[in-house]
């Protein structure tokens, strides 16, 4: 089932059994080979096991696709929403985010990278919403407080009502 790994007959993501889901994912793909917390961060392969790999969204008005090592985002005028999502296990420490768009984001587009706690926990940190206009080389994300270990990394956007929409490509996104 796309977007919901099944462990036996139990939907482990829907039931917030994130550690079991991560264990199953790594059983399928092998252990993590880098310090980068984002799977397929350079978009070198198509997504195979969302949500631990990229889950892509498309409608008739906007959408995302991985092509030739890029995450391509497209939207017609006055449309947008959630383009891509990935579930990430984040350690309790300060992390560094880098995002590399192929070129500067056009002025008629609003693109955001958002980190939101995926767990139902008391005192969960507020979502962090990062506007993306140009390359982000070293943004510090503090996850040192206890409370949340699994986060949704979302890429959202919207085309303005003026203009013809947008076509944007991201080369990579990393969190270390």
C-alpha cells in the first residue's frame, strides 16, 4: 500500500509504530550508508518504499515527479499543495539542512520545506516552515529537546494567481 508500510496485518505507520516501520524499511533496503537522514536525498532513484523514501503527490493542477536526478515540481496558476513527503527519524541534537534548487525559485512561486512531528506526543515541538527562494547551505535545526523522534519532511508550494504557474527542479535536500 503506497504511503503505509504494512507489518503483517497491522498498518504500522497509521498506528504510529514508527520504530517497527523503520526496522522493516531497513530490512528491505539495507542499513543506512550515510549520515544524511533524508533517503534518496539527491533524487538518484525513483521512490520505492514511501514514506521512508519520497512519497510524491500529483493532481491535475500540480504535482511532483523524480526524473534524471531531480525532484521536479509543477503547478498551474493559482494552485498548489503538498508535492512530496518523507518520514524521517531525527536524533536529539542540532542538525544542518541543505537544499539545492536547480536554479533560483521564480517570484510567482511559493515553495516551503516543513518539518512537523509525526508522533502524537505531549509537548511536541511546533512545525518548522522554511521558505525556499534560493539555495540553503547551512540551516541549523535544533531537535535536542526530548519529545519527538519522527518527523514529516514536507515540500509544499503554491503558484500565484498572476502568471502561468511554475516548473521547478530540486537537485538535493539533506539533513545531517
